[in-house]
């Protein structure tokens, strides 16, 4: 099948969205999806670009560019994170919003898909500058978001404090009273949920356990490589370490470190907190990102950015299992190569779903003004994410297709049913 992006929409044609569309079209063909539904699923519903003038600490004014993409709301309010990164652009945000749509569907959540971002290196901003940026960006998109319309959350470069500023700005502009449910990933003190901070990393490990089980392997004693040691990667490494795995290599923006006998993850987390980097951690040798991905191991957790494994390095990947902690870390073409080589891939739409699942819990708790304890959060998270994995795995086994294609097929089956039931307005 030839995949062509309409020329008038070529400005949206980034690699992440292109990959998502390729899988979408293949999955639609596999399940004989209604062609009218497929046409609607290929395109975002709304893309908004805003200018964000910010007063800097030296009193100069810099103007940043921000985005909010609302992809599909068939199943419920739009839901998706806010990313602060210097490489953020509209095509990337569209791709991430599409993935959120398919992720929320495959997980069985009553949510649509969205994503937002600002092109900025937030590490170079002071606290005051980051707050000014966040509040102005929130004000610029305030007509789009709301507790029953579109609920942002943290992503790369943002955190609970960012969400607190967003919630406060929205609340001040909408009458001055607290509207906790407008964002998730907030501090617990202002309506956040217990368990949210580690949810994505814990979800990665829940899925890794299932992947090991399906492949007749055991996580205890296995060698695992974790690319990315931010929130997702550090917690994934910690929970895998607690289950007896040997984390032999990890990386962050400064580079990677390796110890064939396994790194002491609790000590590494403390070291990273104190030094703002993993570089220089004792009892480890330095390793570059390329070599890290190609290490001999049982499992690889890519928890950094998209497109880390492609046709250039897919043949050299030695891991038997890949659990995608990041969004789109393995390209569609690389997935086909790896699958042919017998590598089992747990795709991002389920593997990193822990964050949005607990974000959903936070949103529900905010609406009800009734909060659950952490044990209940973790149990509910495990139930939802493993149920979604089992559904995908059954489709994968029955249709003899890779897990990524199976996940997309399961996702669009749910979306197709809902879209056909709701119909098209206006006719």
C-alpha cells in the first residue's frame, strides 16, 4: 500500500506522525475499518499555534512559540501532556496527539487525545521565567482547555510545579476559585493523586513482567538496559531493580554508564538528584548512546525520545524484549525488522500508559473531591494496563501480527464503533 500525505497538509508530516499513520493504515486494512472513519482518524481535529511573549530576568522580552493539538474527542475530553523542549514543533505535537488518541482508546479510558508544547530549553530558564512562560501559555490556550474539554498533564521538561501554575492561572481567569480538574500531574496538596509521579515507570515494569512471562522468561536475574533516566526511566529502573533485575546500563542527556554486574539503582537515583546528572557515578564506565542501545541484554527500555531505533541500528539490537517507555522510540520500519528477527516489542500505546491511567484517576478524584490511597491507585493501574496488554496479545496471537499492529487494530476498533454510533455532525 502506498501512503501519501495530502500536499496541503505537508506541514504536519513529521516522522512521528508519519509512523503513526503508517501503522494506522495497515491496522485499518487488517480489520476492514470503515473508510470514512479512517479518513477522520488520519487528521487532527484542531491545531493551534500561539506566540508567548515572556519578560525575562534581565527585563528583555523573548517570544516563544507554543502549540496545542486536539486530535480526537470521540471517547471523551481531550487528554495529553505539555512538553517544553527546544525541538518541539507542530508536526511533533500532532504525532504525539495522535498517539495519545490511540493510547487512551486501547487502554479503555473515556478520554480523547491531545498534546501541547513550547519550543524552549526549559533548563536555561530561571524559576521565575519558567513560571511567566507557563502562565502566559496557559492564558493563550485557556479557551481550549477545561475540566470537561481538554485536560493537560506534564511531559518532557514539565513537572507538578508546572501543572500547579497552569491550574492556578486557569482558575484565576475563570472566576478565581480553584478548578483542580483542569490539569493532572499536580502536587498532591492541590488535588494531585498519590502514585502519579511514578505511574509511567511502574506501568513500564508491569508490562515488562507480562512480556517476560509471554516469552517464557523471568525478570529476576535478567539484564536490562534503560535509555533515559528522567522520571520514566529512573522509576522503571528502580521497580525492575526491586524485582531482581540487573540494570546494566542507563543514560541521560550527558551520556550513558555501564556496569555488567548491575548498577545500584537507589544509589544512582540519589546521585542523579544531587549532581543533576548520572555522569561520574562510581563503579561504572562511560558508554555512548549508540553502544548502549546495542548491548547484549534480555530487555531494553527506551524511555527517552522518539525514533531512537530505526533501520540504521535495528539489525544490531541484541535485546530479546523491547518495552517502549517513550513515545515512538522504535520506527515502524525498524519494528518490522526486529519482529522478523524474533524481538518482542511491547508498544508505547500500552507500555507507557501508566501515566495517563493515573492521570485519569486524578481527574476522576478531582471531580468527585474524593481521594484514594496509593495502594488502591497501584492496584487499579495494574488491572487496567495488564488487561489492555492481554487484549493486544490475544489479537497478536490470533492474527499473527506484531504487537504494534495489534495494539493499533484494537484501538481503532473501539474508536470505529464509537464514531459510527455517534454519527457525523452536521450530516
